[in-house]
């Protein structure tokens, strides 16, 4: 779905065709028999047959690309083949419940409030397109303006007072106080 949305926004025959060619689920055996591993074996056979000829390997780039695809599929195999995932966040929920009321607003985490459909379609797939696919395809990443970091002005002095017993008490920038003894 995320890819379809991307292709719908593009112009040209290539994107029109890609929009209509969707991936289908297959078993690992079918993948090995019909996809990158099988294609790589065919390419390697052609390379072996042509090796006595006095020329460069004509399909070396294709073979490297298929190796890349195999590595990528191997990396994502647990998510592709074993796709009966059960995401459990019990410990995060327990930690969130243990927070003080004033901290819950800042650090609280509501796992039930996550819209996984929105995450995958609107965040994950577009991020892969922007940051991962160009690297896999050997294209440069999008140019972006450099980030400008502005540091808050340094306090001129740290307020220090003396406690009743003569020890120094310091107040931090967030209002916290601590005492040296």
C-alpha cells in the first residue's frame, strides 16, 4: 500500500507499470526455485560457459545485484516468512504506569494508541524509500539543508546559597537543588 501510494504520485510508464505489479506471498521453496537464487544460478552458469572467451564477464553487474537482493531478503526473512508477529510491550506499559502523574504527560507511552497501519504506510515505507532504497540501488541520498543547532545561552552564574549548617546549596537550570556536604 505504501509503495502504491508512492507510485500513484509519480509520472511515467515505469511507475504506471510498477503500480500494477504487486508482490505476492510465496513459500521459501518457491522463492529459491523462482526468484533471486535461481536467477543467480542461471547467471553463474552463463558466466561459466562464457569464461573461456577472451572477454569480461558480461553479467557480473547482474550477478552482484542478485547477491544484493539475496542479502536483503536474508536480512528481512524473519519478517517476510515468519510473519505471525505478536508485539508485546508489557514492560513498557508497566514502566509507563509506574511514572509519577506529572511525568506521565511527558514520558507516558500508550501502546494501544499506536496506529500500526498509519505507521507502516505513512512513516516506515516512505522512510525506506528515502533513506534505504537509494543506498541499495547505488543512488545518492536526497540532499538536505544542514541542521542548525542552537545552544541555549549559558547561565552567567549558578545560584548558590548557604544552608543553615554552612554547606553550599546549588540550584540547577531546571530548578532542582542539591547540597554539598
